[in-house]
């Protein structure tokens, strides 16, 4: 694609009125901002948002890049281990130091062929079981012996207190079989089968779950939203007289009135007041129930009885330690070593790091959103809005490299939900191998992106456009923290030490 293809971008904009340039100021600004020279001299006032050039936007986004523009790190020059190397790393660095029992090591060794995040979950479950048994007997985990692990009481206690999923079932079937072989458990007492039953779910909630999965929401979001709605139904059956004769899976959704919703809201607020519930958790609960009723309205035409069922203001920004340039470089080095497709996965994480994309935005990108001729990318944000941002440096070079590979439905893969799930799950593993002490998931890259813009002194209006947030209040939180830290540094610099 030659450079004259910038005309394509102009035609594409005429076809899609929703796609807009960041920093749009007037009718012609959107087309001019991404011209190479910009619309104003590069020495224009840095504090006048009307005089922002493409060069300045690129400097905001890509300054101090970890990899030079004309260079992609040579993957062949590093020791490439691939995804199989992750399980070996977990075995050497987590299993060996933390689990000494040959019985549990045998169980984990059987899972070495599993995909890495599943193998890691098996390790976590095994370690948690070991810690629980050690607490049960009042001894150190290293003192646990086979007789402790295979004792029927240990198995029963462990199964009752650990989260139930497929991995839990696999571990306890393995231990039960070993216990039977050692004559410690009667074959006729598979005690955990009865406990393994999942509660029946309301058909409307199940339909809502399927709807969210089809929309491509992350598994965690679907699970959390599902849980909030189910908890609401449980509360109704336990606290509202007209529902006490029913169960959460048989309750009549159409009998739930606004007064019941407000009673539940008051109950949740009381938990917040008493310190049992955070304001953030409260807002998530309210939004989940509202989303459920929105689904009922769209699917069945049911008019939601939502009046004054509002959330509360809750701070969503909590200042935390962020990785240094060296730690970020180490992270991308790990991606090169262990990723199944190092080029594609680097692009996914660099879109978040360099451009502040949300995970959902990365998953939606198609090749049709990228114009390598004009070095631009269209970002589909919340509220069905779209923005165009520039591509330069390592991100641009990696996209050129990816273009040589077979095309997929989306830039990062075939299915949105799978892309989001794998980018999140593998991030956890890469961060662990890198030795990052920072909690949380891939959203840390967006956090870094906005924080760095704030520390550079970029105008709030510019940050708002680049970060694609709807309210300046959100930007203000980052600006406040940046100004506070810079003020503290300046005050410390005033001190003179003898």
C-alpha cells in the first residue's frame, strides 16, 4: 500500500460519520490532523489545543519508546521457548519450591501438557489444598505426608472449603482414587458427589448469561454480573413476604416491583455504610441488575420497573505503583520468549500500552480499521464512537510484520471473547514470569498510558480525546495525582541537606 492511499481514509470517513479524529475542533480538523506535517507549525503554543499537530500527538503517545522506530527486536536472537516453556517455568519456579509431596507432584505432572493458564490453575488449587490441610493439622506445609492428604476427613474438609470447578473435581477424584487404593476410603463413600451439585438457575438469568457471552463480554464480567442478579433473587426470596414461598430459580420476574428494587438498594447501602460492602461493589451490583432489566426489555418487551434505582458516586481511580521502563521492557521480552505468536501478542499488549486501548477495543480491531499507508488506526470505543489515532514506531513495524501472516477474522484472532480471554490469561502468566509485583490485569497498561500523559503535562482536553473517556472528571483524577506528586518532588528539591 503506497502513501497516496491516504485518500482511502478520507473516503472511509465519508462512509462512516461516526468515525472521528481525536482532537476534532472543526469541520476540516479531522482530515488535517493526521497529515504528516499537521495543520500548524510544530513550534506552535504547546498549551493551545487548537494548535495540536500530528507530530505532537505522536510525541504524546510514543515518546521514549522502548524499541526504536526502524527496529523490531529479533525474536530469533532470543531464546524462544514458546507456550510450552511456560509450564516448565511454573514447574521449576513454583511447583518445586512450594510443593514437596510426591503425591501432589505426580498429580501436577499429569497436567504438564495442559494449556498454561489451566496448568497454573491446577497448581494454585493444589497449593491451596496443601495450605488448608496444613492449617487443619496445625503443621507446616512441608510436614504434610501422604497419610494427611488421603485421610477421608482431610478430603472432606478440603473439598468443602475450596472453590468448586472442573479442576477441583479432577484433584479430588485423583486423591480419592489414591485413598481407596491405600485402604483409607471406602469405595462406597464418594462423599463429595452430593456436595458437587450446582444450584439451579432461573431460566431468565441463564438467557441473560447466554446473551452476554454472545456479546463477547469477558468470562469474569459475565460471571460477576450473573452473580449480582442471582444474589438479588436470593435476597427477595429470603426477605420479601410475597416471594418467601418461591425459590431463586422459580421466582416470577414480572412480580418484582420498583418498591422491591428500592428495598434491595437500601439493604446494599446499609452494607456499604457498615463497611461490609464497598461503593464500587455497590455500583457494580446496581449496574448488573439494570443490565438484566435492559436485556428483558430488548428480548421480551418487558418495561423495567426501575425508578430511582440509581447507583452512587464511587472513586474508580486508586493510585498505585506502576512499572518502570525497564520492567516494561522485561515484560515484552518475556512475551517474545513465551508467546505462541510473539508478533501478534506484542501488538495486543502494545496497543494498550502505547495507545491506551481497553481490552474490548483491542479484541474488536480488524485489518479494515488499519491503514498502513497513512499510518492510522480506527478505534471503536464505548457508546459506538470511533476515533482515529496515529501509528508509528515499534507498533507500526510489528503490524507490517503481522501483515505477512495468514489473516484472521479480527486482528488478534477469530473470536472476540477468545481474544479477550487469552490476552488476559496470558498477561497474568507473563507478568508472573517477569516478576511484576503489580496486582490486577491488563488494564494496568491503560492506567500507565493515562498516568504518563498526565505527568507529561498534556492538556486535560487532549488526554480526554486520546484516552477516549466521556468525562473530564475521569481525567481530572489522574491530573490531580500527577500535580500532587510533582508538587511533592518540587518541595523536596527545595530542601538542602548538609
